[in-house]
């Protein structure tokens, strides 16, 4: 509840919690563009989240991977964004922590 008061999420963005239960740092909150939901790499992460947590969850969407893996995934997706002049590449990214 305190997390919700801390920062409102702008339209077109989504709050997620990233981390593994065995991580010493716990979970970390990120705000990502909704467009990530349509990216194939992010879809695989969402499938993992559904397997680990199910469909019912309160609060921000929980993603079962390490913060480092999530930051790398975000970097890959951002690198492929339409703002970039690169062509879309298919990456074989695996989330080692999932």
C-alpha cells in the first residue's frame, strides 16, 4: 500500500516488481512502457510469471528473475525500439534465474 502512494504510474506505463525470493536485496520496483508486453522476450518472462505466481496477484506485476537479468532484458528491448535504426533481431536470451 505504501508503494502505491510513493509513485503514481503514468498512462501507457506499468509498474512491475522484479526479484527472486532468495535474493538478499528482495524485490525492486520498475516502471516500464506497456509496449514491452508485446515484445517476444518480455512475453516469455510473463509466461514464467504466470507459472510461478499464477494469474491472481495484488499490487504490481511480479516478475520472477534477477534484477540483473531484467536490466539486460530491458536493454535488449530498448535497443530494438523504433527509435533505433537497427533492424529487429531475434535474440536467444534466457533468464538464468527463472
